[in-house]
């Protein structure tokens, strides 16, 4: 995902560029990661040539939408009075460094597994140098440690209005872990919010029952790479289809915007250049023309989405 953000940051038009200009520098030498992925190999070549590949373009465009949506919600949250930024599963997240000025009066906490965070800190030291004084790195072994306890030990204050980023996290949690995480986040004061991406239970069921032999070659290659990447960390949870808002209410949140990352609105807002052309190419979708109701429902069920949810006022 960092490689896709890095490629998207090469888009010439700022109206449709991925704003994460630090992604490529934080990655460093991609040979170190020993990953045979088109999006990583593409960093060594031309941006325009890379974006002719459906798989690469689809991933790059999804990351442009995701990054810009998160950046906008972060800016709104700070303007609305957030006093803390919590980044769960931070990975190569760059918000603490890209938004250093905006966040100067905000306590920032980056949370991740110890090994991942150690490498991230090494790369930050090489690229950024001294980290902002308001940033705290919090290493958590999610299998054995309680997130709330570890955060409090690091000075985190659950009584403060907070903005939470959960980018590329929800699908890797099982349902009990996801519920515990959201219920913990819901203990923040009203107006606190969380931005997260997710897939539906329908898509998860499809992945689990996927028959690679019936897929066309290009789709099969993509599916095989995805299954290999998630072999040791499989996707475990999908939100209930067409019941996402109700599910969030059960966890203590009121749903705000839910945006299909590949939908027309996302393309208009985030992937359209100043001259009206759109960034990248999408993999062809087999849908009848005009689309049937069943085809539309299937496309909706398989959509990858990003959303914001708020802690509501409690009466």
C-alpha cells in the first residue's frame, strides 16, 4: 500500500495526486522487502507506463482516494476541536510528519506491532530526522496486551476529543477483536471520530470460496498474489452488507459518510484532473448494459469502502 501511495504521489496534477509525498522515501530500497508485486516493481519505471496496467492503476487509484479522504477528515476533526490523533496499525503512515504544523497542539499516538514499529522508526530517523515532540510511538502486541491499558500507560487520555485513523485494519481483525476496538474507541467524548476502510461480509465469503481455475488469466494472477500476501494474515471480518450503519450503532457510533472507493463520487472528487480526465485505468468489470438490479447489488456488495463514524451525544 505504501508503494501504491508512492506511485500516486507521482501524478503530475495536484488535483488528483496522492498527497503522501513521504511514502517513497519511507519505503527506501524496495528490494529489502522481497515482495514480487507489480506495484512495487513499477516504482523503478515510468509512472505513465505503470498506470496502463489495470492492477497497478486500480491499487494506486484506491490509495489516492483513501489518502485524500483521510487527510480531509483529519483536517475537519482538528478544526472541530480534536485534541488527540490516534493511528492504529500505523505501518508507514506519514500524517504525524506531513501535518506537523497542523498537529503542533495535538497529541499524536502511533500504535503498531513492535517489529513493524521498530523498522518504521528506523526509516523515519533516516528520512525525517528528529520526530515531532508531540508524537508518541506505542508498541503493542495485540495478541497478549490490552490496547487501552497500554495507551493509558503512555499518557493517552480517553477523556479528550480524539480523531482515530484505522487504515487497512478492520478486515484483518476477527469480529470479537473488532468489536472490542470500536467499543473502546466509543468511550471517547462526543464528537470524537474514527475513519476506517472496510469490505462487506459478502466479499469476504466470496474470497473464501473463490475458485481460481474459472478466473480469466489477469484476474487469476491478481487473486493469487492477494491470497499469497494474506496467507499469514488473512482477511477475517467483513461488515454486514447494507447493515453497516446499524452495526456501528451497536458499537457506540453514528455513521457519517460511507464512500465506495471505486464509485463515481470518489472518481469525481479525488481522481479527476483539472482538465476533466481521470487518473488511471480500472480493470474491466463484466456487467450487463444496462446493468440489471442483480448486477448492481453484486457490485455494491463487493465494493471496497472508506467511512467516518462519530461518537454521538449521550442523553
